[in-house]
């Protein structure tokens, strides 16, 4: 699990690894939000006018 890996790196004092994992995790979250917004925007455009 990503969160457990980050926690383990922090507990172990592995700052570089913790930073790598946190950055990758943040990038994944940003990507997921972008995908969601893109889908929501696409759905809004495809709705008929009322």
C-alpha cells in the first residue's frame, strides 16, 4: 500500500524515499482529479439544452 510505504520510509528516516513516494502519490491524485474534471466537463457538454 502506498500510504504504508510512505509511513515506513518516514519511520526509517529515509527522507529521499519518503519524498519520492509522496511526490508520486501527489502526482497520481492530480491526475485522478484532472480525469474526473475532464469527464465531468465532457458530460456537461453532451447534455441537451433545456
